[in-house]
């Protein structure tokens, strides 16, 4: 007869919730949002590979952020989509005061102030006509140090536009130190930096590149990490922390849980995991074909990515405006409901007081020992 019985702590939902190591926490949600430089009359543009996700106009962006705020979402991360004719070799539209991203940052801060945390993607890939994250030299290679100069300008421009947090995603050597110095010298020492510290080259970024209308030809293997390597991620992360990063990130999330564990154990600042667009798209496609239970798959994927101290995801569920509750197609997950119970047959879709439900823009999880932020692409239905 067994003396130790771990199953005692799994006997019912109340016990499982009481002993759970991970909780869903809406106030740590981060909603990635795309804002395109187009006429308001054109309206939001759907992104085919990310069901329910759109390129916003500036007006629809504000409306969607208001909904996110009402739902208890804690942060948004903005990505700019410029007009094709505004792209150039140096990505100057990403620095311009009247560029689409900086306009959006100012507009969001003006309307919402400090009610919601505003993050900005600090990278050139959306704005360059070649689609790379940096400027190119005469041989067509990404010039690391020349790119750092542009990043410094971009960081200051985004801080001046009102970003609370900058998220440098270009994987240039020394980018965090240069950005931190530029922010401090320009009087923006209170602007935080979330470093994309271990960002692996991946085919799972495909839907995201559609979302930003990337001009990339080729790949980014010379600056994003080789998927075959593990120890260098820790080296990259520790360099970023030494250079002043306030948060670190590992991306993509699910294929690199070992790396997340390594970095989370070593870091003294919050650590982020990014569940990327391709991860979302795979679950959505499988669910659409009836191959998996979408709601259960969402919960399992998010829960397994909470070992880091911060979690970023492009996962989509349904989030009603009732704070503290997360709804998925066919039902609502309350903070006290576990993933096992949530996998039972669907019930009625959860509605908010206005008689509408919203597809979750983001889902955040609280791992040990810190909190978690989740980057989560939005699906919406009103």
C-alpha cells in the first residue's frame, strides 16, 4: 500500500486550485496591437493567419484599448505598420515624430495616461524596405554598430511619445546598453526596457510578419539565435541584465522551456516568455479542423509556459469585461477553475453586461517567484 499519495492533492477542483502553482492573472496581461498608417474610413484590416486579429487604424486602436482596459488588461504593446512608400533602408519612419507608431503612442498616452501600461516595439524591421531589424552595410549585411545608433534615436523618440516600456527585439549586440544610455542622457531614466534577450530564429514568426507587412527577403539567422544552441541564451540574457535591462525575454516560448528555466533561475529581474504568432496559429488551425479541444489546448499551453517570471504570448481566448474572469468559446474560466475542469464539454458563451463577449487579447499567468506578463494577440467579436 503506498504511503505517499500525490493524488490526494488532485482529488477535486477545490484541492487542485488550492495547490496550483500557477494562476491566471488579468492585470499582468499584455496585448500586442498593430496600428497601420491608413485612412480611418478603411477601418481595421483582418490578418488572415491570426484569426480575429487586425491591423488597427488609430481610432479603432483607442477603442480596442478601452475594451482591454475595461477587461482588466494591464498593458498593451504597439507595433507600427507604415505605408510601403514610407519604408526606406534606415527605417526612418520608425523614428519620425509623425510616424505611425509614435503618433499612436502619443494618442494612447493622451487618452489613457497611466491607466494602462504602454509598451513600444523598438525595432526597425517594420520600417525598413529590406525588412531586416537593422541597417545594412555595402555588402548587404546587417551592420550591428550602425544599427545601435539608430536604435538610440528610436528609443528616445518612443520615450518622448510616451512609452512606459521599450521592447528592443532586434538582437543586436550591445543594444540594451546603448538604449539605456540614450534614455538616461535624454532625461527618460524612468522608462523601462524589456530585452528580447534570447530570440531564436524561427519559422513560427510567419503570421507576425504578415501582420506587420514585412518586406523581408531571406532570413535573420546572422543575428537571431541558432535553435541548436542552449548555453548561449544564458550568456545573451546575462549580458542584457548587466547592460541595464529591467526585464528579459525568451522567444519563442513553448519550444524553449529549457531555456526559460535556465534564464529564470539565473536572472535577478523578471523573465518573459513569448508565445509567438505561429504557436497561436497552429492551435487555431487544429481547433478549426476539430482535431483538438481549443479551450483546453489554450490553457495547457499557457500554463506550461509559466516557469519564467514574465510570460508573453500570442495565444487567443475570450475575455469578458468582468475583471478576474477569462472566457473561451463555449465557456468562462474563473480564477478558481482549473484546466482540468475547463476541459469539460462547452457551456454557454460568457457575456459581459453589455451583452457582448470579447476574444482575449492576452492572458497572464503568475509563476513563482515573481509575476508573469503575457503578450497575447487579440480576437474580438461584438
